[in-house]
């Protein structure tokens, strides 16, 4: 794919985001999904972006990318989300359900056949292929098209599940077989995550992007919750073979739903993947983010948002609530995150998306500081508020990144953002453990509040983010 100069126009102020991963402060990530935004056109140099097939330069208005600058008039449409998009959402919920059930059945099988120590090591190391191939997955999505990558990864995972089921049925659940399945699923997920994040802005108008992201992530979370609740029962009822087949079928349904989606603009011609070109494509994606101050800052803010909340939300449940109070804290957090989804769907932020993110980060600083009191009642209220404000802020930041990225660069931008969030969670878990041993719980919570305060200061110091709005771009 040859590089061609892209002329980036001045368009509507800014737009809102999404994000998260199962054990993350950001409600969504389906596998971890958070994203950022581009800076003012006045300070953005023309950047080389990979061309598809068209010759010459294209403006961002033509390509679908927008940047903060001239305020645009929002289209206050209350039309329902497109049916193909809703079909994709339902399929993702089903796929998440299958994944959750598979994870439980896999864990039970590994512990039973290899012991808890080996099982923990295999599951931990199994996440490394995802981290190592995530940026490549974003580059492939940009080069071949996100919808094609979604369909391909779903078919690969379906094939892996069915093949694994057959092998387990006839040869038993050997450790090498299960390890191979974990690696295949992790690599496929690394390609799926940026493609999924890159596709959604192509299916929805900008004023509906936050709503769409919220509905999508709610379906993913709902599938995970249902799978977690029913996983042990299904695993005991049918064993690993049945669970693998069910998960494979869910991936086939997801592939059909992805193939049924319709983009707002005609799809641009894409080039074939050349292995030697992928590293160059990844480098172009990193430079694309690096030279755009608002986009770069949004990435950092999202990572700090995740880092400040990961430890308190994961290990903090036990540290603050103990055996009896941990459940109450988790419930409060879940209710707050659920309310964030409802608010984003019912009253999606548009003109004041950046203001919402600013206020949300400020509130997160206060919530984390309140955890230092040690009071269970105060902690329950703080966890509820934390789930709400972190969810809203993450949705805004992700949507901004999606909207402000040129379509031909969006997969790489989303993969970089996903890498930020995936790295923040284990680092946050390690950090809180070390800090509690050294400083004690109260000072540790203040330290996490300080991390959120740094993110808040960065956002305030970047006017393009604070004034961001997710509205329909102005037509020239």
C-alpha cells in the first residue's frame, strides 16, 4: 500500500468514546476497547496515510475523519440504530456468552488435568500472543478492511473450536492441545478487537456513535455476565466438547452478522496483505497518533484512567470490603457501569462530550480519594459513582478516537488504544499490591487518585479535548 498525503479538514469540535475489558475500569473492552481523538487542524501537519486504491489526496470530510475546529450543527436525529448494526450487537452478545462459558470450561479442564499452578501459568502466558500481535491486527484491518477481518477471525475461531472439540472427543484434553487452542484464540482476538472498533464508526452517523458503542458494549458485557453465571452449569452438563461446539456456533453467527452489516459510505478498495509491509504500516500508525496532540493526549488520558481504577476495582474489592463487603462493592460498581450505558443510550453526549469527559475525570479523582476513608458505606457509594463516571468518560474518549481517525488509519489507532488499556490492567494490579505493602491502603488510594488527577490535568490542558463534541460534520 503506497502512502499518500491526506488533507485533514477543520470540522465539528469533537466526538465521544468507549472502552474496556472485563477486569477494567472502562465498561467495555470487550476485550478491551478504549480510544482517543485528533488535535486541532491548525497544529496538525499533513500526514502521510496509507492509500487504498484512489490516487491523489482526500480530505477528512471525504474519508470520514473529523477534527476539532469549527463547530458544526448537530443532526438531532432520534432514529433507531440500523437493523444490521443491532444484529451485529446481538451476535456479539452471543459470542461473548460463548467465550465466557468456554473460559470456565477450559479453566476447569486445565485445573483437573494439569493442576492449578500449571493452569494459571498457561492462562497467563496465553494472553501474550494477543499483546504481541495487536498492532499487526490493526494494520491488517486497515489494509484489508475491518469487516473482512471480523468475518475471517470469527471463521478461524469457529474452526478452532470445532477442531478442538473433535480432538478432545477422540484424544482427550491434552495440555499441548489446550495450549494451542488458547494461542489461536488469543491471536484471533488481537485481530478482532481493532477491526471491531474500526468498523462501528463506518456503520453509524457521528451523533449516534456513543449510543452505538454503549449498546454494543452492553451486549458484550451482558453476554459475559450470562456466560459467567451459566458457565459452570453448562460445563458440567456437556463437558468441554459441548461447550467448544456451542462457542464455535456463536462465532459462526457472529460472522454472518458481520457480513450483513452495511457501511454508510461505499467501501474503498483495499490491497492485499504483504508481510514485509506490515511493520511499516504499524510504524505509520504510531506516527499518525504521535503527530496529533489531541489524539495522543486522549490515548494517554485513557491509559491513566484505566491505570488509576484497575487496582482499586480488582484488588480493592477485598482490601476495602473484606470477605463480606467485596460483593457489595462489586454490585455497586456494576450498577454504576450499567447506569452509564443507559445514560449514554438515552441521552448521548453530543456538543458537550468533552465537557462530560472532563467532569467525569474530575469526579473519578474524588471517588478514588474517598476510598481512603476505609468506610464500607462510603466505599459502596464511591464504587457506584466510579462505575458511572468511568463508564461515561471511557465511552466519550473511545468514540472520539474512532471519529477523529481517518478510516484508512482507524484500525491501527484502535489497536494502539487497546494496547494502552490491556497494559494498564496488569500494571495496575501489580502497582496496588506493591503500594499497599509499602504505604498501606489509605495512602495507596490517594496515590491512585493522584494518577487520575494527572489524567484530569492533561485533559484540561488540551482545549481540543475539553471542547470536543460528537456532532454531524459541517458540509462545505
